[in-house]
C-alpha cells in the first residue's frame, strides 16, 4: 500500500486559487456585486447601468458607424494613459518599501515644466516633444527627490513629507497661473497658453478619436519599469532594500542612496504623467490639471501588485471605469458610483484574508509552483518500508530538485512576492 500523492492538476488548481492574482480578480467581481446593490438602492436598473458602462468603455453596438462603435475602447485607453504611468511611479516606490503619496504635486510640477517648454520654446517637431517630456520627467524627479533626501538624511516619514509637498505644489500652481507670463495673452484666466503643435503629442487615430501618442509613451514606460526593476543592478538593490533594509545594508547596499534614487525615479514617472496631461490630454495647464491622478494611481499600483503588466491592465480597467461612468449617468446612476467601485476594490485588495475567507480559498503556497511540480517526480514510498528506503528518497529529492530551488531564488525572480 502506498501513500496517495496529489495530482498535477490538483497542485496547479490549488496554486491558482491561492494566488494573489485570483484574489484581485475576485475583488473586482465583488466590487461589481456591491455596486449592483447600490444601483438598485438608487432606483436604477442594474442591467441598464452596466450595459451603459459596457457601451461607454468597450463597444457600442447601438452606434450608427463602425468608428462610433469602437470609439469607447479607445476612450478607455485614452483615460488609462496617465493612470498607467502614475501607477508605475507609485509602484516603483512601493517595491522599495516607500510610500510616495505626493503624486499630485509631482504631476503638477511635471505638467508645468512640460507646458512651459511647449509654449515658450520654439523647436523642430519631435525634438520639441522630447525636450518637453524630459522637462516634465526632470521636474517630477527633483520634486520627489526632496522627500527622498529628507528620508535618507534625517529619517523623516515620507508619507507626511509628500503630503505636505502636495499642498505646496497646489499653492505654487495657483501662484504661477496668476502670473501674466503664464497666462494666455490678453486674458486674466488662470490658464496657460496651448502648447505648440510641434510639442503636442500627435494623434494616433483621426477624429473623432481622442487617442494620442501618449499611449506609446505609457507602453515604453512599462518596458522601462520592467527592465530597471527586474534586469538591472539598481533594481536588485531597490528590491533588496524593500525586502529587508537591514540585510541590504549588511550586504553593502547604501540604503540612503537607494531611498533617494527610488523616490526620484518614482517622481520621474509621475512627472511623465503630468507631461502627458499638458502635451496630450489637455494641451495646457489649469488649476485642475492633476485631477485625481496622484491618488487613483495608488489604487492602480495596488491592484497591479506593483508589477509592470499588472499595472498596465489595472490602469486600463480604471480607464474603462471612467469612460463608462459618463455613459452611466443618464441612466440615473451618479458618477460617484465609480469612486465606490474603486474604493471597494482597494479595500478588498488591502485585506486579502477577507476575500479568502469569503470564498474559502486556500492559502498561497510557500513553495513556487515549479518546485511543487518537481516533487511529483518522486517515487511513492510504500507504507512500512525499511528505514533505508525512506531516508534515501529525501537525498534523491535534494539532488534532483536542487537546481529548481536555485532557480526560484535567482535575482530575476527575487521580490516577486512583494
């Protein structure tokens, strides 16, 4: 008689049900279920409301032309661009254990720097756009670097510092827009001139589509995020500091230097999101240029598990929420319903144990899936076998799975659990 060993399908299924990604998917589904209850309480039809969201975010079968039918999905990408870039920025800080809550301020300064280059300087096309983007990235990095230096040199809490920097940035924006040099000539409105055509992001599709080259910038930002964190020495140090700063310091990593650099890179992404608003989405800067990007990006980073692909699709999801929310309003559903959906998703993601308890999900396995599957190659041990047989098997197991264990702790995969 032999002990019954788990099958390959059982191990894969248990690993999938216990994964963080599955918990995130369930969090979204639960949010929609709670949203349905609230829609009923508001006296609207759930099917009509969610169908309107589908028509506004994915595809509109009721439109007269093909262009109008596919326009909703392009709107979702359009609204997702700053969320993807901002989510990458905050996710970069989270991977190092830093909570950059100052995204709003960094977006503001990134937008101001980009728009100034856009309307004040005269450069050839493409070059003008690149210089404006670099200005926005640099402004966001320098502004976030203030919090990074204070954290590294004095131990100041980055959450408090970045929140204060948000307030400073909002007041600075109001002051700058009140200056004649930053206003449209002949107008007293707190709004900058529109950026030159040579600096603006070119459209990817003709009218009536709003999608512009900022989508390509967002995709490039995803690739840069992946390469820096998973393929560079700096990324390894960032993940090491995020996992255990004391151990990283013992290994020779300068925690203060990594803290400052991480905050600057995080701010650089946020400044890029601001440049996208100034050069593509709006074309100028006004008091509400940052909107809620800095705070929505926190949600996107959390839902995307601070990973590049996850953040991309999380940003796309929230872009679809925004695009579909405008179409839901005529159905008697307040636009605040979108905020409720986002808040519920964040709540459930922040408490994965609650989701596992609700659906009776297994706990996430401590061993990687590859190591679990490698264990199936062992021969079953007969019950009551001699001691020599039972002690030889573990030795063979160590010999066979040693390489697999080394693979799971390679630098390329370290930190994935974070």
